[in-house]
């Protein structure tokens, strides 16, 4: 299918490979493995949650693989599905936006590409709903159903490989899923894929290939989607507020908070660590309307010391208020353990609270 056909689809609505954790030359192999284990332990502890569906209860499942990421690799082509009328009708009735999937109070309608294209294999239907291209990432939401319309025993999150302009992306991903109906016949999943070294403001060709239904599932197949998307509008509408404040952790180690950025999709604080890659940082923020927000490390590149913290509370409506005139920031840091991979949560405030004006 050519580019114009994929664009038309947008308009009408219609093997596990290890990837570099990017701990860089500053860390030897043992330190890098320790870093990876500790960070993954923290991510699992804070973000993984599961409610097992038994006797009418709903099982909700989520995961975060932001920094020490492995990438999904495999499979190629899968044809668009041909379903029975009942399943077709059920899919047509699902209108599940990225905004609702992420629990955002803001509407992303101006920035999303509506796809709503389905593929089937091994008796399961995956329907790609919407796509939002943003700076350094692409966010998608999709649904999973049995082809026969029967209920599923547990939430499954299909594993996907992302390619952009024909190049496989290994930078990491995060997301979660839940049942969308009481009968447990439809699972909704949202996923965010980190993207490096690609201009997301321009129109790019994306390919998502799912090759298994879940890391705990034996069902393997081929479900593939291709589409075009660009993030120019969202990137242009992002408010960027310089911070450029350096904090000294210890001799030779410093953290510079570089920029606070906010848009309809996310709020983040970019930072740079100089002198060491063995610290995890977070920021406690409070705007002048009284809203309190935590920015947690989502991405860190040990090769150059750059990373960003993301407001993880936006899914609960917890974002810096649109009418806020300033926000206070408190930087906290904790060092990765030297003897084990068990992550310490003993964060210590670094330096003084700073005030940042919001234009």
C-alpha cells in the first residue's frame, strides 16, 4: 500500500532483542548492569500493577520500560482482517481516544491521527485506534479482541516492534492496558515509544508489527500496521520555559535543570548530569495555585548525561495549572546501590527551592 493510501486511511478513520541501555562509556559493564537492574526494579515497583480478573473483577495491567529498555523485534506482514458481522459491529462501536486512554483532561483532537484499522491472526483482532507524534516519542492506543467475540481471561498487552522510515527503533517503551467492557471482551492498551535522532516535526512513515499477544502468552502471530504522522503542530504549541539552574550533589557531580516544557500531551523537565551516571533524580513542584506535582525520571542517556523527568500525575488531572504564574521546584536525588540492584527510595533534597516564572 502506498503513502497516499495510508494517508487516506488516516483521514477516513478507517523475538525479543536486547537493546543498549545507553549507560555510556562512563560506566563499566558491571556498573551498567547494576544500573539497569536498579532502575527496572524501581519502574516495576512504582508502575507495574495488576488486578486479576476473577468472578467479575477487572484485571488492570501496566508497565514502564523507560530507561533500561529492551526492544521488541520480529515479524512482518499481516493482512487486514475479515470478520463476522457481530465482531465487525463491536469494533465499529469502539471509539476510544488517546486522551481517554491516558486519562488526560486535555483533548488531543488537534494533534492526533485517527487510524482505526484492524488486523487479525490466530483468532485475535488488534485495532489501531489513534496516533500522536510528539517530540522524541510516538503515542498509540489500540484494542485487542477475540475474533469470535468471546471474553478473555486476563488483560494481555501485545508486544510490538516499531520502525520509522524503514528503520527499527530500540529506544524503549512504556504503557498499560485494561478491559474496556464489563464482559471482558475488549482490552484497551496505550503505548508510548521513545524515538531518538528522528525529526518528529516532519511527516514520517511508521510501521508497528505485533508478534505476540503478551510476554506471558504463548499466542504468537503477525499483526502489522503502517501509517504516516507528524508532530509539527504539537511541537510548535509546546511552551518551553528556560530554567538553567545547576545543583551540586557532591564534588564533581552536578545536575542542571535545563527546561520546563508543557503541552496538551505531557509536562517534562529536561536535565543534564555532569560527572556521574549513578543518580536518579526527581522534582517536587508546586504552582502558585496550590497544585502539587511530582516529576519522575522517565529517560536518561548515560552517553551524554541528558535526561528528562515527566509529570506522572497528568493522568489524574494533576498538571501545572494553565493560569499559574509561577512554580516552585525542589530537586531530589538518590544514588544507585553499590552492593545490590535493590533500589533505594531515600531521596535527599539537593540545594534550595527555586522559583520559575511561567509566561
